[in-house]
C-alpha cells in the first residue's frame, strides 16, 4: 500500500516537472521578453529605453536559463527560469506583470470559484448517478428510451443557450433571481442558485449517459446473473452489487472533474459575473499578463495531477485487487 502511494507520488512529481518545463519553453518560444514588455507598455512605437526599463522593473532583464556572469548557485537562481518557473514549486507565484501579488489574488478568487464549482460538482454527480440508475432499473422500456433521447438532446445544446435562456426567463422575465453578481454571506445563495441549476442541467445529459453505459456494462457480467439466480430482487442487485462494482470508472471520471472545483468555470463565471479564477484567467489573457497565465497553467497542471493521484489512492479503498497488486 505504502509502496503503491510512493510510486504514484514519484510519477506525479516527474509529470509536473515535465509540464512546467514544456509550458515555460512554449511561452518564451512564442513571446520574448521584449515582446512581453512591448505588449504591457502598449503600442508598437515604443523606445528601446522604455522596453529595457520595463524589463528591469519586472525581472525580465535577466538571462533566460543560465546566467554565465554570476557564480555558484546564482548562475541558476538569477535567471528568468528560476523567478518565473522554479519558484512555482514552492507556491511562490510572485507578482503579475502589472505589479499585483498573484498569490493574494488566487487566494481571494478561489473562494468564489469553490462556492460555485464545488456544489455544482457534487450535485451533478449525485443527480446524474440517480438518473442513470433510474434508466438502468427500467432498461429496455419506454422510460429508458426517452430518457436516453433526452440525454442526447441535452448534450447537443450549447451551454451558452442554457445560460442565456435561464437569465432571460428566471432573471429578466420572472425576476426570481439576479441575472449576475456575487456577494459574500447568506445572500450568496440567490446569486449562485441560477448558475448551479444551469450547470447541473447542462452536464446532466453527458454525465447520465456515461454513467448509464458504465452501469449497463456491469449488469451483463456473470456475478450479476448469479445474484439474480439466487433470487435477489432487481433493486438489491442494482444497488448492492452493480453500483458498488461500478465505482472504479465513476471515480476516474469524477477525479478528472475535481480541478474544475478549484479553477472554476470560465464560461459560467464570465456570464454570471462571479470574480473567480476563471474570470482571472480571462482578464490575464486580455491584458497579455504572462506571469498570471503561466501561474494558472501550472496550478491547473498541479490540480489535475493531484486529482488523478487521489483517484489512484481511492482505487485501493474501493477495489482490494488494486491494493494487492
């Protein structure tokens, strides 16, 4: 068990290092420090002196990978790679190109992202599994057929349609909830009610169809036929045997969704005026802020790797066979 976890942690570290190196290389392959300075100063007709001054103020005047003018460890530490990439492993995000503290911004905005994404994730998984269990229980019936058709229809509609229609109907016409906005405290519920419902409805089609396929695959296995032959009711077979053995693929899928609970949804946060990390990324891209974009890419990679690491560890509790191997 301990060896399994240690191996998975080592794999996670190696993957994170590789992703960070690749991301840093790609960013500076596209944009040189001079281009970053020119974009932040504004305008194409800027003097070389202004570019050099901006680079010196923001730490982009250093060598990219290796500083031959320094001695000892400063050959590595006094470089852009150290300041903008290696420091991320200690969660030292530094300052944005506009001069604001990135860690403070992330710490503040992640609360808004979690307030929306965490309950949306939990409710979506719960509702989707419940709906898929209903379809499997009545499989090969009219309920299963039309339920599957409904899932396909819901999958085929863009999230923008759900958002715009919900805002028009419930926010503008019926005036049941605010169109957009975000406030702390108990009043937060009325601002999150609409995006939560829209998010669950938007994802229900694809999630329920996936879980239905997973559950149907389990119902055709030998142990299920044996359980039915023993005289167990269909409900007992479905909930006690099928659902329990379907947790591995369900955990894999839920693990892939976990980073969204932290990073937020760019589309939902933008349309509903929620000042979360998704909005932060959009603002950084619009403002050509390399430091923020690079930090958020690193955080996204870190969260994805941690999510799959936790999923691998969860396998050992759900399926003893993984622990034995």
